[in-house]
C-alpha cells in the first residue's frame, strides 16, 4: 500500500515474525514505512537490520550489560559506547577458542591476556 508523507510517496509494509524458544512459539506483527518499492529489496533490508541487531547489539548487551548502563551525560555515554565497541571488536578478533564472555572476564583479571587482546 502506498501512503504520502511530507509530499513523498512511501510504501507501507507489514509482516509477521514467528520465533520458537524453549518449546514455545511467539508471534508478533510488524509494520514498516519505507521508500523501498520492491518487496525482495525490502525483505533483504529488514533481514540485514535484524542480523546486526541480533549479533552486535545483543552481544553488547549480554557481555557488557549495555542496556543497564546508568550513564546519562550525552558525551560520556557516547564515549563509553565507543570504548565498549572497540573492546568488543578486539575481544572478538582474538582467537583462543574461548567464548566472548570468558575472554572479557580473562581481560579483567589477567594483565598479560588483556595486553595480548589489545595489542595482538
């Protein structure tokens, strides 16, 4: 369906997402407004967005507890977020067979491991 926003024609898309987790099925309906007219291009854009959300943002929240951060000063919050992403990327790049969470913990307690992660 096409709609007009600020004089521009936009496409209105809807879709249903179904997730199975621990034997239960969850469904939700999602609505999108986009300038993309081709359905295949739109589906690719949505899937790309959720791939980033599920890999980077979920990992940052689980490993660094990003959503629980109480920092409210704008510059400080942005700076901490940048540092978290740098640390996340360095930890992710360091290959030693351990999980990201375990590598983060090792960086906390082991100076030589932290040095190797940061400067290897």
